[in-house]
C-alpha cells in the first residue's frame, strides 16, 4: 500500500510541476476582450501618436483629450509630455515626434527639449 | 521435483511473479498521479491563478476598444494620408475578412451608437468613412451620417428695433503719417509638374487555389502591345522586390508576377516610371467551388 501511495505522490508532484510549467510558461492563457488600458507600452505610444496626428488634422483638443483618457492615465497632459520626451530621448521617428510635440504644445506642455521639433500646427489653426 | 513445505504448500514456480524482485514504483499509480497532477496544475495555471495580463496587443482588445483603435488609425490617415501604414496597422488587428470593409462595418456600428453624440465622435466616424470610401468600400454609416447632415432649419428671428447710429467720435482721426511701402513683385519660379511614364489603368482581383496570392503585372504600350524587360517593383511593410516583364514568355512579353505572403499589403509600381499603386492586401478569399485561397490581383500599367 505504501508503494501505491508513494507512486501516486510522485506522479502528482511531477504532473503538477509539468502542468504549472505548461500553463504559465509554455502555453500561458491568452486574453481577448482586453481593455485598451492593458495595451503594452509600445501600442499605447502608437495610439498616442495616432491621436496626436488626429489633433493636427482637426484641431479638436477636447476630442484628443477624450480619446487619450481611454488609456486610463490620470493626468493626460503629463502623460503626453512623458511620451513625447521619451520619443525624443530615444530618437524615435521624427514625424511621430513632431505630432506628439504639437499635441503637447496644445496641452500646454511644451518643454525646451521639444522646441527643435516644433514644426506642425493643427490645420485649422494655420493661416 | 519440488517438495511441499511444513504447511504443505508447494514453493512458487521460478517464473512466478512471487519469485521476481518487486518494483519500488507502481506504474499504474504513477500514471494516475501524473494525470491528476497535470490536470490540477493546468487548472491552477489557466483558471485559478493565470499569468498577469501584460504585453496586450491591439488584436486582443475588446470590440469597443478595437473600434476606438481603428478610429485612431483613420484619424492619423486623415492627417498624413499614409495608406500603407494604416493598412498595416489594420492587418495587425487580425480583423476577419477584408480589413477595409471591416472599417466600414465598425463605422456603421459606431454611427448607430452614442459614439456620434458629440462632434469628436462624428469626426472620427467621418475619417473612417473617408478612409474606406477612398478604397471603394461602403457601409451603412454613409447613409446614417448623411441623413444627420441635413441642415437643421434655423429659427427665424424677428429683427429688433433698429438702433440709432452712434454719434461721431469727438477725437479727430490723425492723418496717416507713413507712406505705404511698395510691395516687391513676387517672383514665382514655375516648377514642372512631375511626369510619370506609366499609370496604373486597371486593377482586378481574382481568387484561385492554383494561383493563390499572386500579383500579375502587365506593362503595355498605349495600343496594348507588351513592353518586355521593364522593371517592376513591389514593396511591402519591411521589404521590396524588383523583377522584370517578359521573363515568362508563355504568359506574354508584358507579363511578370509576384507571390505575396498572406495578410500583408503590397504596392506595385513600374520602376521609376509610375506612382505606386494603392496597397493590395493579401487577404483570404473563397473560390467559386468553395476552396480557400489568398486574393490575387491583375494590374495593368500603360503610358499615363
């Protein structure tokens, strides 16, 4: 009987370890129907750039603000400033930086590091 | 001949299991334990304590947030007109079927919700409409938003009693002291409108299991004769390929083709002699007999 229980214990331990490895590492649970707040930083940045370009197209600062609020950031202007400065520091695409700088300026968050990239203004504000 | 022991029992045979050394492991119990352990481990890892949600990609978003993401894609498109970038972002969303038609469907859904209760939402849906209309697609948002475009009749306001003209100011206006500076005539240097030798005159899709995901390019003269040896360039998100017409003479001197990869978008151009085409998306399609294939394209260039 001891042999039987010992074998079942060894099997259980091995099976449990294998199951946890498969479930956590090899085939972790993939989420769908996720909220936009859980996007990885790369795609949050990409979304922010898209919204900045949209702001340049329509000059609708309130609309851009509402769209960025979906990301769950408590302070949108500070968030845009952070993303913009990170893009500049990491030498990301100049076009994306120009979009972000325009939005940061619209939100009153233009900082000295952004000045050289201040090239674009919303189409509706152009003379 | 074996003899019985004191109790009268015969000793077991040499091949009997009672004579073999006993295995320290019960294999049956081990396998039962393994199965139970594996099931318990997977249940714990997937259901009770799954890995924290991180590195979520856009395709994993909920329907509503995916719609918001698509609106953002078309908003950027409305500013920079970068169709290739927009299509690649749509492909990353793993939308079922034609990604551009999916934009039309999502715009339709948004146009029926409170999303269009404010100007920002209306503008976002309009950018989606512009995006898919330019690609030759249509959706119910076209009619829903068009109907809401009807001008609201303005209320007629009775003119108020005319006000008296204000008295002239007592301070005389000083005469102008400065003389106008003559404006120098502007010199405009005429620029030559960019000319392209070839223009894309025809793009057709077809669905074939045999020729799945192929771009068939024909470069022709104005009268339809083929032009062999012409360079054709195909570009996609992270690469490009150049090839020449006439290398498959059995298909004609004007013919060249390119094999696409599924779920990628490609532009085609006559090398240095035409503008790039609109992105050709290698989306799934179903043949007439129900076979699954990738959409193929026939494109024709002629002198522009």
